[in-house]
């Protein structure tokens, strides 16, 4: 029975990370080929996805079940979900869309999913976790992998890489606050719906302030396929399954699977966008994947580095 539950958990995360990975080539296509402004795309994407998921939850669970709440109050539940939406949807995805307008989607996915490395660093300095020799090795491999990946020559690429890393840091800050996420007493699909809606509203407000505009009637047939995929499988699907996995397995065990997302993004990028990958880039990806895997392994007993308390 335990093995079956574990297999279900792994299958859940495989689907979630595949959907996450698919958002990179689809988002890249819509921003670079269909010329949809990045904040406008993020805002419309997540507002529609959030509303659709909440309507589904209201029909399935009842309207009372979609009101977010903690053990203390409803207002605290709304505030917590707004903060999650601000970090995980508005900041992380906003920076990611800016990156996709400047660098290849494969590179953006690798840099964006260095967030477990940032989680490790933040967790040490705010004293909720500590470095070990194993984790230090993972951190070194991860940094080396990032440097290998930073070998592009496009104009504006360094700004794009900077945006992708800012997105990774935003997601890492959200991961650090996982206890806040899990404290909200609602089904995981409800959590995903509200945080996407709040994050999408913030992105749309930023888009309006920047004067971005776009007519959805200008999207091509292929563009509509990518747009709908980005809203439903890549947004509703990935975020819903991600929050479900967080509740089933916790942050540490679940985050170990994030290294699969750049792999799926890279495969889909090669298949659908025909982006070329160098040997150096592939080696950098392998180092980053290895680093994230090593960091998320739990050894007992662990050896704590002296002087890092």
C-alpha cells in the first residue's frame, strides 16, 4: 500500500513538472512570435486560470469551501494567499516572462529552476536549516552548472538571465514560507485558484501602468493553441497538482522533483521551437540537476560544517 501511494505521488509530480516545463516554450512562442506583452500575458493567463479553477471548485465543493481561511480567521487566509500569489505568480512568473522575451526558453527554464539552491542559502541564513557537506557539494555543483549555462551571445541576454534568476529567487522566498501555505485550511485546488487570481491581478495592474496593450483577435490559430495550453494544462494543471503534492509530501520531498521541469522544458523546446543546445549548455544542465538532487537527499546522520551554526 505504501509503495502504491508513493507511485501515485511520483506520478502526480511527473505530470505537474511536465505541465510546468511546457509553459516555457509556449510562453516563449506567445511573447516572441505573437508579440504579446509579457505582463499582459501573465495577467490574462492567471486571471482566467484562477477564475476557471475557483468556479470548478465552487461547483464541486460548494461555495463555502472556496473561501480561504486559517485556524484563526478568513482575513488571514486571504492575506496569506495574496502574499503567495505576489511571490509565486506575480513576481516569479512576471520576471520569467520578461526573461523569455530576451533569452531562449531552455536557458530560462534552467536558471528559473535554480530556486532550490536559493532555498538552501536562505534557509541557512534565517536559521531554519543548516549547511552540510553534502549540501555544500550540491551548491558548488549548482553554481558551476549555472556558469556553464551562461554562455549566450544574444543582445540583451544578460538582462534576460538576471530576470530569470530574480524569478527563481521569488519562488524560493515563497518556498521558504511553505508553512504559511500549508496552514491554510482549504483544498489544494482552491489555494492554487486564489493565488493565481491574486497574482494575475497584480500582473495586469503592472501591465496597465506600463501602457501594455494587445488585441487577442490578432493571435494566430497556432497562437490560440499555445494560449489555451498555457492557461489550462500549464497553469491550472501545474499549480493545482503542485499544491496537491505539497500537501501530500511536504516541501522538501516535493521540491526534489523540480529538477525535472527544465528537462521537460528543454525537450519540448527542441521539438517545437527548434532551439539549438550546445554541449556546454547540456553539461551545465546536468550539473544543476545533480546539484538539486544531492541537496534534496536526506542523509542520517548528517555532518554539519563547523562554524556554520
